[in-house]
C-alpha cells in the first residue's frame, strides 16, 4: 500500500479540485489482469466476487495504483437483462446475439431490478469487500454503461442507429427503461461502498455521433441520469473523440473525462481547464508493443503536457488495459509516475 | 446534363443531413447521364469518400458514415441490381467479421463497396480459422476482407493467414484494433489494412484493377 504521507484518496480529491497534490495520480484500469494474479481463467476469475476482491487488492499493491476497480465487464449488464455473453480466454467477454431482435420489442421490454438482480450481486459484494479492506484510503470506482450506450449490446449497432435517427418513439421508451436501470445500478454500487461512478458513454463521442445529435440525445440523457446518481461521476468515452463536446460534457454534471489517444492531451487539458479533470490518454492497444524506453518516453510526455496545475489523472485511453499488456510495462508506467510525476512537474520538452 | 462535382456536393450535403429522399433523387439524376452506372457510382463514391475521410479527420461521425452508406447502397441497387452484368467483372470477393460479433464495421464496408458497384459475399460473423479456410477453398475467394473489434480477435488472424499462405487469396483487415496499432496488420500477416470505406475501396480497386 502507499507509504507516502498522503493517501491515494487525498491525492485524487486534490487533483479533482484542480490543484496539485504531491504527485500525479495514476489509475491503472486493470480488470482481467486479476485473473493472472490468481492463476485463474478470465471466466473463473469473474465467477466469484472473492476473486475480484483478491485480484484488485494484489494489483493495487503491486503497482501502487491510486484506484480500485470492482468492474467485471460491460456485458454483465446484458446478463442482467437476460442476454447472453460470449467468453474468450484472452480478452473481455462480449455480448452475444442481441436480445432485442425486432425493434418493436422495445415497447414490451421489461426492466430488471438492478438492486435485486442476481448477476449484479457479484459487483455489490466485490465493492463491499473492497471497501472493507481499503476504507476511504483508495477511491473505489464503480462502473455503469450509460443508458445511451447500452443499446448497442441490447439490439446491435445498426438497429440502434436506426431508432436513434428514425424512430424517436422507440428511442424514448428504451432510454426510459435504461435510465432507471442505470440509476439503480449506480446508486446500489455507491451504497455498497464505491467512492465514485464511472459513466461509460462512448456512443456519445463524436467518433460515433455528431454534436448536433449528441445535444438532442446523449447529452440530455447524461444530464438527467447523472443528476440522479448520488455520488461523484466521471464520464468515459472508451477512446472515442470528445474535443468538440468538452464544454457540453462539463454541463452534464460530471467531474472528470476519459480522453482518447486520438486527441492531443495538451490541448485537451487546456479545453478542460477548471471544468473537468482529464483522465488519460495512453493507447492501451498499442501498449502491448511498448518496450521500457518507449513506455518511459510516453508517460513523461503525457505528464509534461497535462499534469501541471492538477486536474489530471494518468490512465489508459479506454478505461481497461488489454490482457496482453505485460507486467513489466505496467511496472514501468508505475515507476515512471513515481519518478517523474512529483509536483511541481520538472520535465522539459524533448 | 449536370455537373458531376455539383452533384457530388449536393449528395454529400443530403447524406450528412440524413435526407434520404433527396439523396436518392440526386443519384437518379446522376444515372440519367450518358453512362448511367459510371456516373452514379462516381458521384456516390466521391461523396462517400469525403464523408469517410471527414470521419478519419474527426469532422464527421460514424453514424453519418453508416447511414450514408446505407442510403447509397439502396439507391445504387435500384439503378444497378445485384445480378446486373454491369456489376464489375471482378475476382471473387468476400467479407466477414472474424472471431467477433460486431457487425457495424463490416456493414459499412460492405455497403460502400456495393454502392461503388462491386459485388461481394457476406460470410457473416463469429468466424473461426477453420471455417474461413474451408470457405476460401470452397468458394475460391481471392479477396477476403475481415473486420474485428476486439484486440484478441485481431491477433487470431495471424494463425488464419498462416494457414492461407499457399492459397491465392489476399487478406485485407480492418476495425478498431488496426486503427489503434498501426503495425498490427503486418504482424498478423495481412496484405493490407484500411481505416475508412475510402481506403477499403482503394485497396479493392488496386487488387482488382477495377475502375468503373
Ligand atoms: C462505442 C464503443 C463501445 C460501445 C459499443 C460497442 C460495440 N460495437 O459493440 C459499448 C459501450 C457497448 C462498448 C463496450 C465494450 N467495448 Co468498446 N468501444 C467503443 C468505441 C468507442 C467504438 C467502437 C465501434 O463500434 N465503432 C464503430 C465501428 C464501425 O468502427 P470500426 O470498427 O473502427 O470500423 C471502421 C474502420 O475501422 C473500418 N473497418 C472496420 N472493419 C473493416 C474491415 C476492413 C476490411 C476494412 C478495410 C476496414 C474496416 O471501417 C469502419 C468505418 O470507417 C471503441 C473505441 C474506438 N475509438 O473506436 C471501443 C472499443 C471497441 N471497445 C473495446 C472493448 C474492449 C469493449 C468491451 C469489451 C469492454 C468490456 N470489458 O466490457 C465492451 C463490450 C463490447 C461488447 N459489444 O460486448 C475496445 C476493443 C479493443 C480491445 N481492447 O480489445 C475498443 C477498441 C476500445 C479500446 N481503445 O481499447 N464499446
């Protein structure tokens, strides 16, 4: 655990207040790596909350991580709706055949009770267990899929775009169901001991929809949903672009944003200054190829551009580091933050 | 006679505002030119190219790329039915989603290539190495387009290209992992990769020597 005078929680809170803490906070968003720690398959690992508790504690300690992530996988919410999940040996499970096969089914869609849902109990138990262990020393980040992004897994991307643009009646109904589900899922995680909720909303990024559409859809839904979540939130776009909607995102009530490697982190910091804490933006997919020199170079470069002034958390750009990324690379990231991440930042160009 | 460039601009505008009827009208207008198919395909391809390039540069979004492709595919199908002899005389081409179940990337590339006048077989999704090797052999596929969304799925293409090594087939890959790791296509032994429908079309044009 952290031996420094200040705890991860204090460090993160100070940075969220747009001030400089002792050093740059680091969120290594590790989920599947817990299975490696415990010598289990990914599927076995996620079958019990005890595994996730143990895995997260070990990972936190190993890398001096400034957060704990009791996140299982996105399609768990699909399981809660009765949908299927397809497992892989070397990556996150994916949602299977969409359970909304014809768009008219939306009219009869039943919302599972997120609080009592059997599959979601795993998340609540893991969160409770982790909270018992770390108390309020390390922030515990609960995760929800946004009501606006979940439909891709519920009905497939093509059908979803069709209702978003051409069937406002069905779109509205689906958003109502998903919103209720999301708010309950988030609030139950907060009750279980999550410090904050990460609201995953990649469909809102301008990679997927134009700003005009966002303002009429994802933006309003985020505003309404976040206002009903009884704790702080960060919004993640899973490496989708957001530069053109930064000011809008700030108006949804969220405190921080996950940013993409496709956008310049220095410019992003300027755009978010005083409004949103920037989380990012290491390229998780490319990270598999990084050697020590490249890792140190990238981490230093991001810190130099985005850390001064606080309001910045070093992390990957998707909110989940691929299973293929090695322990050595993760360790190098952590060491580089410990070495070069102390405030005031003293890194020069090049 | 309409000026082709003016039609391209009108079509692009209609597509970006998701004005389906207007877009179809413009494509029909283009097809009343001296060589209907060439004119329609040229206008469509250019408009879709601009939109796809705009996505890559971060100006347009994927929903615009997708819906534009669908509208154009429908309109081109009307002037150039599936069995039309004018469909490009081309080597056998197929597209599928490898190891994944996410259909949108494939759908976009499929629509755009068809809108440009190519014909290709849809192999579906969740494909594994064994299935694909059999399909390539049986259907004598010589251009195989594969889309993936998950990194592990992309990495599995390496074994597929190894098994296809001695067959006369060119494997073209695409999807998010290839956009975030520039060298991944080489690592998995693919012939080429593309980030947008425009790039997919360029690769296919080069491979088939096919200009309308
Ligand atoms: C929106 C999004 C989501 C949405 C919808 C995803 C979906 N389609 O199912 C939601 C919120 C549901 C989601 C969830 C998850 N996601 Co997600 N998501 C994204 C995001 C932002 C866009 C993905 C997308 O659908 N794009 C639309 C498609 C059409 O784009 P595309 O595949 O790039 O295709 C274009 C080109 O690449 C090209 N192309 C595509 N195919 C082909 C083929 C050929 C031959 C050619 C030439 C070109 C070509 O043409 C297309 C148009 O130009 C990406 C990050 C990003 N910036 O791209 C992550 C991303 C896809 N997600 C990722 C992951 C891991 C997940 C999860 C598994 C996370 C988890 N642990 O639960 C879940 C589960 C997904 C599931 N379906 O089960 C990773 C996958 C890579 C990896 N790390 O393994 C990505 C890449 C993020 C990242 N940077 O790591 N996600």
